[in-house]
């Protein structure tokens, strides 16, 4: 498997941001890390080994970026308003820096699918819903789509606009809604075992249903807990059968 590490000084985040890529061809799968993890997290937890057949066959090229959750929602020393500002800077980093990098590494026509587990699922869903003109779909595993689960009681306009459970019921922009509805790849996956929240996934799926948005909700059984073995089973299955 071809593996490349690169990066740049991000204007949006004002810091060096590394990125890993795997493979040469196919659609682009962009990983967003869990919680406070980094751009090599999926590799460390053997996800790349699980995906090797799809990467080596040219079905997809994978990209993986750092999170900045330690500089926002997981930083207990930071004021809530500053956490929200940092979240928006991360969004701009993805939209204005990472997506163009992927385009330059593939082509302007290459579909881009976001993917994340746990907190990465919320970020992936949020990024897709904000810019369906740039991003073609999302695979969200074991997510909770209410950002207030992470804000320790803080709530302002920017929390609202980064919390899909809050802003999606009120989204009325016909153009954005139609772009979201065009996607054939909105996959909401969850287990029902320890530390999973299948009701959170079901609640968000209901929001999409009420907006006339096609999605796939897949709730696995109680033997599937909030951990890497679950995600290593889920993602290859969906890449094989849905893409």
C-alpha cells in the first residue's frame, strides 16, 4: 500500500497540520479522528489493514487529518465561546485547505466521502451537511449528532450551527437541502453494546427523514460496542457493499 505523509502551515488554524494519504486511485475517503486523536489514529488501530484490499485495488484513496478537539471542546481550560471559534476555524481548514489538497492529489471530479467514528462521526456529518457542494457523502459510525453532548453546558449561536441535531430541523435553504438530497451516501451506523448510543443515531435519522433526505440507518446488536473492532467490521462491509 502506498503511504505518504505531508502537511502544511494552516492559515485557518495558524499551526502545522499533517495529513496522511494511502493509495493512488479511486474515490477519496477522508477520515476525521475520534475525540483527541491524531491523523495516524486509524492506522494505529489497524483500520488501514482492514481497508487494504480496497486501497490496493484502486477502489479508493484514503486521507486522514488531525483533530483539534483538544483545542476546543475537550479543553476544559478554554471558554466556551473560544471553543466555538476554534471549531469554526477547523471547518474552514477542511473546506478551504484539505478539500483542495485532495482535489490536487486526485482530480476535480473525484467524489469525496467523509468518514469518522465517535466524535469524528459528528464532525464528519456536520462538515458534509454544511458543504454538500464540496463533499459527496458521509459514513458516520457510533456518533451522537448533538454537539451539546460535548460542550459541558455551554450553548451559543455557533454551537447551534455546529450541532446537526439543532440546525437541521430548521434548515430551510432549498439549494442546500437539494444538494444534500442528491447524495446516495449518507450512512449512519451504530452498535447497541457498551458505550454506544443507538437512540442518538435513530433520533438524527428521524430529522433527516422529516427533511426528505435519503439515508441509511444501520443499528447493530448488543455485541457491538463503542470500540475499534466494531468500526473495523462496519467500514469494510459498507465499502464493499455500498460503493
